[in-house]
C-alpha cells in the first residue's frame, strides 16, 4: 500500500492509502496522468487532460509572486525512491503538504 495525499477540487486534502500501480493512479486522477515537476521533495500526479476535459480548477500555482499555472481535477501527492518507483510519503512530508495544500494557491 502507498500512503499519499489526494486533493479534490473544493475539498480539504486527505491522506489516503492505495495499491501501487499505474491503473490505481489513473483511477485516482480519473484518467491518464502526468507528473509535472512542482515540488523538489514530492511527486505531483494530475490528469494529463485536466485542462481540456472539463475538470474543475483545483490549485493556482505561483512562483516569485507570478501565477504560472492552474492545476485541474484531482491532485495526488506521493513520493518516489531512487529507482523512480512510487512510494509512500513520510509522515514529515504528509504534515508539510497537508498544510501547503489547504490553501487555494500554492507558492513554489
């Protein structure tokens, strides 16, 4: 089981456990997924067509005070090991990202 965080549009982030695997990540983000580089120490998983398929806006991303992107649909936060395999977030990272993701916007 993998422990991560899911953020659904309009909802408070929640800690989840799910089976590792491609199909499970697809289920969580409701379609094919991509993993854009956003955080240095955690992986972000989003629906690769979230901007095009009518998904609801979820988080505004800011860098140096400038809006750089908007994430749509469900967002899943996980970690990866040195081999690039998806693994659970540590409790420290869960605590950190539960705070970061409670806001409508994320400053990176």
